[in-house]
């Protein structure tokens, strides 16, 4: 088993350790759209998030027709596309990140179209060379993803993790398929629908999460609408981690509209890193 697969495995294990900054032993994943507002800023911000203690970084691949993304991430994708962000440039960002950070895993969240247009084998080869650890493919159902996962395993054994997504509407057969998976984690949707918004955490969701704890060997990470310590406090006994996407993207987008002097911009970015770091600093 090579170091890349170990990178994700190590990060997931370390995220469960209770520390002063993470008293719950709860993993934290953040999402940013690659190229929003430009490649250099994306690189600076993912480095900043990693330094702030984020366990795993998720980078979005901009696409013109994102079916699962809410308005915040759709807007981020449009900004990135205006910067002509593509997979080639995205891999350059990851390569530059790896020059400074060899430990924080990077997952790409992408729709199939950009990958197929790029060429699947080429995509896998360049992702490996850049330092990508795995993929989240929201428009590719888990069972139908088998040929993609198998090809990745043939080319680069034990290298990439493919992250399955589970919704409350997922049929038992889908969950049973994922129950056999041992790499990575399961991405659990806090609610049905698109990303963003303020997700309430009703008891029915907690019951669903509890059922998954016994059904899956993978750790469960909850995403879609997570943005507050109150939500995280409610989820802490029902998951191994949380994913912060739209709320973080919106904070940076609001910052970018202010056209601040560079030093002030950096200062405000640090405030966002502090917000992220403190989200799970819940005393129990």
C-alpha cells in the first residue's frame, strides 16, 4: 500500500483523536471551488485551511451544469470558468500545494463530463502525478461507478479512494453495496436536494445516521448545509466528521467583493480560518 492511500487513511484516523482544538475527535473537511476567484488565491486558501487544522481538503472542478450544487457553489463555478479554470490548471494548483504540504489529503469533487472530455486514463495519470488522493463524483451512482473504480485500480493499485455518497432516499441495496467498501469515508447528505442553505437536523436524520453507523464500516461524514457549531454539536454522536462547503465558499466570496488592500484581505482570510477552526471546538 503506497503513501498516498496512507495519507487519507492517516488523516481520517488522526481526525478522531481528541485534542484541545478538537475536543470531540470529529473530522473536518472543507470545500472550495478550484479557480475561484483565481488559481493563486485558491492555492493560498487551501494552504491556509490546512494550516488551520482542516483534516481533508475538497476541491471542486468547475462545470457549467452542476446538478447537485446550490446557488453559492454554482456562482463559484461560474467565477472559476470565467478564469478559464480547467483540469490542467487544477492539477497545477495541487502540485504547488504538494510542494508545501505532503500530509493533507486532497479530494476532487467533479461531474463526469469534464473527466470524460479530458480522457479518463489521462485524468487518473495526471491526478496521481499532482498528488490527488481521491474523488467524489456526485452524478455517478456507486454501482455504475465500478468500471471507473476498477480502471483506476488497474492503472494505480491502492492509490485512489472513491468516496460514496448516501442520501436519506438511498435504497437499502445502495447502502449494502457501500457497506463492502473499506477505503475512505461515506459522504452523507444531511438533507435531500442541493448544497447550501441552513440544514436543520431533525430527529429523523439522526435516526438515519444512527442506522448507518451499524450498517457501514466506513466513517460517516455529514455535508450539505453544515455551517454552525450548534449543528455540529447535534451531529457529534452520530458521525465521525463534517463537511463545510457553501458556508465557507460564501464567506470568501463576500470577502472578494470588497476589493480590500492585499494585507487587509490576508487579515480577513485569517479570520475565516479561525472561524473554521473553532466550529468544532465544542466543550462537552
